[in-house]
C-alpha cells in the first residue's frame, strides 16, 4: 500500500507553475478522483518565493545529501532543508512514501519527468505517465544511488521531479502551467491506481539517460568565447550528431559537436546553470 505522497512547489522561488498549482489545490482541493490519496501539498521556500528568486542564500535543491543535512549550516536554505527533512523524512528512514517536486526550466524541455532510479515503482510510473501523456519526456538520472543525490525529493522513500519549460524565471506561461498540472495529475493518478495494481504497463517506454554536462568555452581569463548556436537553441532532446553546430564563437566561427556519437542535449542554455558556465547536458536514448 502506497503511504503518504507529498507534492512540492516553490523549491525554487522563481519557478511559478508548481507554486501556483500547490496554492490552487490547497484552496480548491485536488481533482475528485485523487481524494483517496494520503496527499500533502507543500510550499518549500516561502522566502525565495517572496523575493521571486531561485534561492536566498544557496540552492535548496542541493541541500539534501546526508552530509549537507548533518552540517546544520546557518543559511536560510539549510534551515528550510532541515525543517523539510524533519517533517517529511528523515531521509533514509522516511515516513513519506513519495515526494514529487515541481520545477520549471528556461530550457525548451517540454514536460519532463525526472526519475532517479529504475526500480519497479519508478519504471511503472514512467510508463504510465508516458502512456497517458505521450508528449512527456522521461529523463533518468541514475548515475549515482538515489540517496546520494542532494535533491529535495530524495527525502521520501521514493522521489521524482517534474521539470517543465521553456519558461523564463519568475514568469507564468499558461502552456507550461497546463503541462505541469497534467503531469502532476498523471503521477498522482498512477499512485491512486498503484494501490490497486490497476495500471501496470508491460510495454517499455522511450527514455533518456543523463550523460554529462557540457561547459561554455572560456578563455584563459574565464570569459566566455561563444554562445549556444541558434541551431541547438530550443532543440532539447533532439538528436545532436557529430559535427552539428553547438556554439557560435563571438569571432563568428561555428563550433561543431565534437563527440563521436549522437547525443540528446537538454537543459540547453538553462538560466540557473549560467553562473556555473554549463551550456547543456547530454543524454543517451534508452528504454525502461
Ligand atoms: Zn527548479
């Protein structure tokens, strides 16, 4: 039997869809067919939302490694993390069955479901979401064990993220909001069915598995020498072949994909990763 499910918005304060969806459902209730779920609706970082910023002191969605939780730092987000962990964790022996954390991205990733492991539950969830929402993208980030991630959703026994874009930071777009709502309902509907073993999907579904992050080219002073090429921009999860344009250098030159094999870039030109000089992440196509 699936226990408590917690749906979270506002882990990043300028990602508006999840914040609005949580507030709406708090006020008006969830759709009727989900009423049987033991569901918590949570806003994670009120201060960041008030300031319309991603975070106040540091990224809340990186505060949930065992190490970070043990450090008890004096930052606003470390305190947020401690509180969330107390209420819905503790991580590793959690009282929460599933944490679903809602995000927006400035990249054109459409409606992406990020899963962190491919066990029975996550695989069935992904297949179900893809089945009822064919436009959904399934992204697998299982490059390390579930518990080693610093993500907020790892406080639950299981955790997934909804990541929808493209939407500028602090802005609310109707098309993006509706995709977030649709994916949240799909996930929660699966949870309601999972208890009755009703929704098992035998057929594997297409997914993408995270590869590595690719940085902008920098000169020896650490200044960027190129921008994302217009042919790559907004083409998240489209195949990038060896030699295809990746960057446009400010001297006019085109920098082509230097990899030997096709890859599937995503988080292309994500605003939140700009400070880290991350241009995009790669992925392989797979089936789960
Ligand atoms: Zn986010």
